[in-house]
C-alpha cells in the first residue's frame, strides 16, 4: 500500500506526558502537512514541512508542539506535556511537490491518529 | 484571515435526488478548490478538484466554480445512502496550505 501511513492509530496519554505521532508520506511525495480535528469540528492546518525544512508553521500552537521531517524516516508531530484539550484526531497529508502550477497540489490524507488525554 | 464557509447541515435528501453542497471563500487570490468526503471516524478522501471557472464532472459528481462570486459547489446526482458523510470544501492560494471549511453533513434517506 503506497498510501499515507500514520501510527499509532490510537494513542492514550495522561496529562503531562509526551505524545509522538508519526507520518510516512505517500511514495514519491516530499511534502507533509499536519492537521488537527476536534470532535464535530473541521480540519485545522497546523504545519507544512518538506524534508528537513519547516515551510509554514502558522497553525502550530506556540508552546508544547513541534514538528519535524528528517532526511530519513517519517515526519513526527510531538506534543509535550499534553493537556485534555489536546485530545483530537491528528491527520497527516502529503503531496508530491511536483505540480507545475503553484497552488494546485492535491493533498492525500492518512488514516489519522486519535489522541486521548486522560 | 482566510475563511471558508459551508452550511453545517445536516442536509437531508431522499435517495435518488440531487444533493447540492455549497462553499464560499474570502480570499480572492485562491487558486484551487477541492472537495473531500469524510465518513464518521475516518480520514478525508478526495472527491474532486477544480481550478477554472465553470463545471467539472466526474461520474455522479459535478463541481462548479465561480471565482467572481467566490463560490464553489458540489452536486451529487442520484444520491445513495452510501453518500451520507461530511463533505469538506478546501481552498488553496499560491501557497500549499489548505483552508478547510467546517463541512456539511449530508444524509441520504433510503
């Protein structure tokens, strides 16, 4: 399966612990995006990364959240000292980055990680 | 602040009818427009993309774009119960970041 992969699919953490969410983009894709979806709400953009670069992190909370996309391996969204309000579904999407026209990249989504903070 | 608006619904249509889903956006420089379908507890899946004014058809789905009115719609012909889901409108400008609308819940009644 060459689709976007995310793990774990479900993650339970206690308040104050760290959560690490992983995303492997679709084969041939070099751009990764992270979104958060609260229950009964829409998708909120968090961060856009290319290999070894954060392109846009305008949607990331200023504290406790960080993201990386190393040269080798998956992209990681890290949440430190989780609080109950962090409970949500976190989706990763990827695109090829090869569109000849800016703004016409299609994003394909992974299955998501459901984070529950107790 | 870029905004994308959709009626939250639920929109209920009988099986076999046409479902019409609407989306408006605030950023005039938006370049590309996407419709995603999301079943409860699942991830969004792409239905259609549209970049130019007019209609684009794919099977039972037709996307309509009017940049002057900053309006994009999705028509689903011969609606089926399996079409019951939340439909997300996404808008993209020159950058790569999508702005998603809140989604419209569609319920197709057998």
